[in-house]
């Protein structure tokens, strides 16, 4: 245990935050956080719910992560893993908005 702590401190010495890393961290937070939003509404309504905020967080998170991997890191694996979700999230957001569904429950508004 004693040898682990200095190793952790040494690793943190070389940890540098750049503006592009902040973009990546924010994208990760948005993309991951959407599942907590979905879980909250599903538990609240006791059925599976995909609220509008889920799709907005998906689009935002995917776009931020894609920007990070294209401009900040230039990583082809990250680009490929985030390229397709951007389009799927935008498509689902458009479909959600087009059908005038309730923001909370996803039910059609009469």
C-alpha cells in the first residue's frame, strides 16, 4: 500500500488538462449522463421512458466526443466509435420532435 501512493502521485504529475481534453470530458459526461436521466424517468414512471433530454444529451455528447477525437486527439478509433452515434442521435431527436411527444413520458400529445 505504501508503494502505491507515491506511484499515483507520480502519475498525476504528468497529467495535463488541455482545452480539447475539457471538450472530451464534457462529451463523456453528457454521453454517460444521459443513461442516468433515462433511468430516473423510467423509475419515476415505472416503465421504459426515453425523454427528450436523453436525445439532446446524446447529440451533444456525441458531437463533443467526435470533435475531441477529430481535432484534439486525432484518434481514428475514437472518430469511428463516435461518428455513427451522432447521426443516430440526431435522427432519433428529429423523430421524437416530429411526433410531438410529451417531453417526459414519450406519449403522443392529443
